[in-house]
């Protein structure tokens, strides 16, 4: 198991009512076992047609556009979730794990019920 997956998994599972299950061969995290908010993609481990080790996450309105415009080497639009999801490459330099946590928490906030979002606060 990769260090990147271990760290992403720990960040996701630290959030309230999160479960993990594979979807399309890749680890995916769900709120209350229903709505996905994040996916870890590793083309070597999961046999996917993706070029990079990355985390995909639900994103607030406009965030995908802003992130991709600001840093297109690290951020891109994944082939899932339309414009409501953003992907962050983890194999371009050393990941900023505080930023990864922020991306994952923002994704969680997009799909979790308010009572769960209130449990993690705003930052």
C-alpha cells in the first residue's frame, strides 16, 4: 500500500460517519455509506486509465475552475462528477498534506448532512 493512500485514508476516515468501499477498483469514501465525497486513484494499483496518482473530491461551486486555473500541473477535472469535482495530483512534488486535508474536508462538506458538517467545524 502506498504512503499516499495511507495518508488519504487516514484523513478521510477521521471525518464523522465516513466509510470506505472500492468503486471501479479504487478506494472511495462515503458519508453515511451513501454519497461519495472522495476517491483515491493510482493507475498502477487500480488499473485505471488515469495518468497520475491523485485524489478526486467533491468541490464547492467554482473551486474546480479556480484551482485548475491557479495550478494546472497539480489540479485537473476528473472524469467523474462533472464540474462539481476536482482532482489533485499527489505525484507532482511532495504533496502539501494540509491542502489535501482541506480539499477532502471541502468535499465532505459538499455531501454530508449539516449535523455532521457541524461536527468538523470550519477549518
